[in-house]
């Protein structure tokens, strides 16, 4: 955070100093008690603080509050700014702080690929710029303030994920970040427990159009069917399409699997550029295209971006190929699970598993609410369409995947389990050196995580 004196902040939020000094320096911000991690933090709150002892280690502390304290209630090292409305004061400060920085700010949303695309952009730009970004997959709305304040005088660019748990989440993130570049990676079916319908979920992702600067850029996957349902006629900025179709501004051609990654050429403005990106799957090509398009708008040439992408390191457990038990090959894809990422994983399994026995172990898809049955049936459709030699599901809801695949005509062996306890015993019997196993689940599913660890060959 760019440091401010209490006097500066009082002027911004129209506050009255009732205790302390205008010379006190503010280096951090918070709007919840649990967000206070450091000294010299300003807390915006409409709640009365009673337990000052728990905050003592963070003194000096600055309070912007509408609560009227008696002077004998407030510890000596607490500066108090009285405001009429703490929420209004908070947003005045947020808007002012964002207005200080005239740098490229990228906001990314999508069902799959957000984190990878964000990390690719960060990796490319970090070659010669100071970049701040969302930490791993931590994109909760409660973290928006901390990410905004991570921008300071030395920051050259910022890249933030704007995830959707509920309608309005992207709009709220936009109030903080005011992006100059927006990216929608793709739209599958997720978080339907709050969005209720797929149409509402698409609309929630489409909020990206409202938060990007009117003179800014929107980057979309031109071949994603749900993204194409968004009405983009109101967007005043520039729309950049990425994909494989000839109408795309950044078009991937001659896509090939190679050692631990993908090779392809990018056609842009009638010129072709050769690119290699670590990470298996055609979906990784789309992630790279979005990243290349974004950095190109920030002045990075395509050859420079391609050079940096060669050294990009994808996260573990994202289609990570490792040696497995009984000399098998394991594809560990236990980072997250949606129907979008499941389809991508099955395509990778079929591509690199040619000539081998292919086993798919699938866990429950979460955050679906009343749509759980329908989405798990869609996953069953994907199993039937892509085909594997053995299907294993873990979890009560995941069994819907197996049941629906069989109903569609899937004839390979199918096993359903409530948990992982008996799965390892089965796998020891059916997998060997001619077997490739995809294990697909969620990083928060302990049974899937434990099984994935047990499947890896012990060093």
C-alpha cells in the first residue's frame, strides 16, 4: 500500500479527528477485525470494539468509525476518525486509492482456466516489470481490498481473478479494480447453488462487460458457446477474440501434443508465430492465447511472450503426469472439477493414453445446489462421448455420473464407491504398466486427494 497520513485520509473521507494525530502513518487497510494483521492499519467499521486487548499488538491502530466512543474507552495508541457513515467512508477511500494508479489492470473470470491464465500473464510480464496479482486461487470477495492495496508506486501492472460465487461478485470486484483489460476464459456450469440457473451464471460472468473501462479491452474465447450467449452490444471498448476459427484476432493453428506441453502457431495480423506452452491439453492453448492477447495490449510482442511462456510452470495437480503404482502412468488432475475441466481432462487422457488401458476415477462436482443431479448427468454424457476402458466414481453424487453413462450406452466396466477405502485395492488388481489413470476431483475433497497420493509411485 502507498502510505498515507491520517490527515490525508481524513481529507479523503471527510472525517473528524477525535483522538490521535494527523501525522500518524497508515500502511494497511481493513474492514473486518480479522483482516488486521499489521501495525499502522486503518479499520473501517460501524461496530463498537470492546476487546482492545486482542488488538494491542497491532497498535498504533487507526479507526474510521461512526460509533461515538467515550474518550476513556479508547487506548492511547489508537487514532480515531469520526465519520457519518463508515461504509460510505470506506468506498470513498477505495475509489480514491484506485484513482492514484494509471497502470494496466487485468480482471479475469471464467469457469476454468482463470488461475492458469492469470499466472501466465504474470509470468510473461515479470520479465521486466513489477506485477501484483491474485495469490494462487485466493479470489474471495473479502480479499479484494488487500489485492487493491497491494498496488503501490512501484507496481507496473496488476492481474486479478474475479470469481463468481453469486450474482454481483464481478461487479463488486470491478468497484475495487476498475480493470483496463477483462478476460472471460469460458463459461461452463458451476456455483449454481447461488446463481440458481445456468442463464443467471452466464449473466454473472457477463458482468465483466460492465466493469472494464469503456476505452479498455475485452478478451473472449470465440468458440465457447455459453460466452457467445452474452449480449456484448453495450460494450464500448475493443473486443478481442481468441481461438482456432479464422475470425479470431489471435488464432491457434497446427496444435500438437509434445513433451509435457503443447506446440502451436499463433496467427495475428497475417503473421505466424511458433509457441510452446508447458501443460497438456488444447484448453492450455486457449489459456495461452488469452495471456498473449492481454500482454500484447500492454506492449509485449508475441515473440517476447512466446519466449517467456517456454519457462512457465503450471501448478501441481493440474493434469500432472507422474509415475504410478504397478508401473502405471497417473494423470493427477485434482486441482478442481467442473464439467468444463472434466471434458478437457478426458481429451488429454485419450490423447496421451493411445494404445493403453485408460482408467478414469471421478469425484463429486461441488457448488451445484439443486442442479447437482443434472450436472452430474452431463458429466456422465462426457464419459460416454469420450470413452474410457474403466470408470470409477467416488462419492454418492458422483455415482450419478456412472449411472447416466451406462444409461447412455457406456459398456466398459463401471465401479462406484462411497469413499476411497476400497478403490486402491481394486486398482492394484486392474492396473499395470500398460495402464494410464486419470484421477479427477476437487482440492477440497480429502478422499480424492488421499487416493491421488497413494497412486503415485513411491520414490
